[in-house]
């Protein structure tokens, strides 16, 4: 497969596994814990990394190799890898990039478990952690220390859809800290919309549970970056530190989901734009945050940085009490109350008490995550049906 091939061609064909004499069109599931060696010398050479080949599924499996190669191609990275969850990806990469005495500089709006891992996990093991607003470059620059080794952020952020200038942060980070890594969680945008490595980032992380798989039936994480760093993440971060190994069957499902990534994400984006415009026009809605709306404070950055759409996530608040907002959510029929995102179904949740319940009230306020904020993951249903479900309940407020 040529590097010049288009996105859709890559998402379907990259990583093809040839099995002599069989030639299956769909990659089989290599449901095995270990692999045979022809000789003891071959086994020794593989353990010494002097010969390519599989040893044990915790160290690699054809199914996980394939989706790692596919993500790398889609993100324009040298290499990619898969882990057992999004948090498995975060912890595998960060345990590899950091050690005691290092400084992690991160944005203040993070997925709740990432926030908890940074503030309650890494700090227990001698890593200094500072959270600032990465949309303000002056704050980022002031927080840099001589021992800053990682700059970490999401864009758009979860759940308040703050946009961070990936190119500007990467340039600042590499000028001030040449050895540091810029790590971007690209879960909300996906490589179809945004490619952080093209904008200067070093590593991209995904909760593959979300759009990469797209069908709500897998828990997985992925990362992509330079080949030497991804190899270190595999042989140290994953093998020795987290053990967050993705199973072959889950990798097979992600491979299947990736074949339609561009089509699915485009429909998510198209639906989300229609829903966002409807919500913004309804008198019961106090505020709508969506990068595709001109009202978004960084809409121009979104147009520059997000190439094929503005994502499938909308955040909004209602002109009513928190209790009445809860009643609104409970009364929805098509929109399902559930965490996660990127599924075919439209999902709605209350971040302050669900996905971001690890934040203190003070931390929520600092990160700009409102107590009455609702997060809507717009699905693949007919947009008119999603809007009608929302309109029916909004009209009652």
C-alpha cells in the first residue's frame, strides 16, 4: 500500500496479512496466547529482538499489529500500537515518557480518569504535575520548568469542547524543551478530521472504544508516534508497566470498524451540525458549544485545524435548574443516557456527576466544566429524529 493512497483506501487495506495457500479476504482472528518456534535458536533470536516474529500475544499478535499499522498510516505516524483500554493507552504512554523527578504539564480540561491518573496517580510516584489552560499560550509558557518532559492535552477537550492550537503548543514546547514530548488525545476528532502529528505533536492517543471502533462493543486504546518511542512503549510501558494487552478478537472488531471510519465520522459531523444549529435556536437552551458554530470562541481555529468536519460531540446547557435539566434528560426517548461516545446511537450524559465526577467542584470551575453542562454524542440516526426527540422535551421547559 502506497503512502500516497487516500484515507479510505488506507483504512481498508493497510496491514494486510498474507497466509500462504489460504489468502483470506478478511483477516482471521489469531486467538492464541503463544507462538511456535522452529528452533530454540529462532526463539532466542526473537527474544533478543534480532529476528522479527511473534513470541507471545502479550508482546504482539497479528491482529493488534495490523490495527497499529493502520492507525499509524491514518495519523501519518511511523508506528502505532493497541492497548486494552483508552486509559491503558494513556498510562502505557505516560509511564514510558516519564520518571520520578520529571514534570508533566497538562491542560486543565481532561477526561475524568486521565485527570485522576495525573493528579492522584503520577504524583504518588514522584512526577510533578501542573494543570493550566492550554488555550492560553502565555499560561503554558509560564508553567514550563527545566524538568518538563511531557505536554499533554486533548483537542477538542472533554467535555467542554475547548480547542487548543496544536501547532502553536508544539512549536512552543519543542523550542523550550527539545527533549519533551507533545502528546495529544485525538479521540474526539479522529484522524479523519485532525492529524496532530502533521501539526507538530509527537504522540497521538485514542480511546479506540469510541469512533475508531464505532459500534459500542469494544474497550480499547491506541497510540501512534515515532517508531523508536512506540517500540519502547510496547517493550516497557505495555510489557512491564501496565500489561494492558488488547485481545485478538477486540482487535479484529476494531479492524472491521476502521474500514468505515470516514463514512461514519462524516455522518456524525453532518448530524451534529444540524443538531447544534437546532439547539442554538431553541429558547430553552442557554448555551451551545460546538466547534462548527460561529459562536464557538475558537471557530476560526477549528476551520484551520479540523479539516473534514467538526466532530460528533455537542455540549449544551439549559435555561433552567439542574433538577429540571435532569428531568429533561430522563424524558428523552431516542437519545440514550449513557457515557462513552462515537457509537451509532445518540448518547447523552451529565459530565459533572458521571465522566468527570473525579473533579472537585473547584477543579470543574477552573476547567470550565459547568455543573449543569450536558454532553451529547450525536449518533448515526436520521438527524430529524434526533432533533424531534430533543425538541419534544425542550418545548416542555
